[in-house]
C-alpha cells in the first residue's frame, strides 16, 4: 500500500507542476502583452509631444518643418520646445532605446509644399507592436 501512495504522490506532483507551468506561461504572456501596450502608449505619447514641438517650431520659422536630415539636427532644432536636455528621452523609443526614423525628404520644407501632409509620416518607430502597428507621427494631426 505504501507503494501506491508513493506513485499517487508522484503523479499528483507531476500534475501540479504541469498546472503551475501553464499558469506561469499564461501569466508571462499576459505580462508581456501589458508591457508591449505600455511601450506603445509611451512611444505614441513621445511622438505626440514631438508633434507639439514641431508645430511650435513651424510657427516660429515661417511654417517650415525642422531639419530631418539627421536626428541630431532634428533634436537640436526642437530642444527649445521640449525642455532642452530634459526632453532628450522623447527622441528614443522605449522599446529598444533606439532613435525614431525620420523622413529625410521633409527636411526644412514648408508644410504648404507637402502634398496631403496628414498622410505623410514625419517620423516613426522601428518596433511593430502586437496590435500590428508602428508608432508614427504624421506631418499634421498631432
């Protein structure tokens, strides 16, 4: 009879371990999904704030877009509108700590010279999120 109890105990332990692994697996999946949601939200918030800074820059520079030939020039042009060095974190993606991608074709153009600016992307992230989207900033619409 002691052998049967021993086998039952081992089976119970195996089942409990399997159930625990499934629960942990679902928990990790849920947590990673929430992390992705938070990173996407932070990324879109960063781009929104950059968009506000671009709008202010345009108002002060005869409706010209800031230089987009490099992230360094873009960031320097917008520094007064994002709090100087304190705003540097806005230009870095929270998902991978890399800079956003700039549309270099728009460097120093006026908004009036951009055909359908609401559909033209000024900058975007490099990470495709679980919702199938990249974080993007259009020329207008922020």
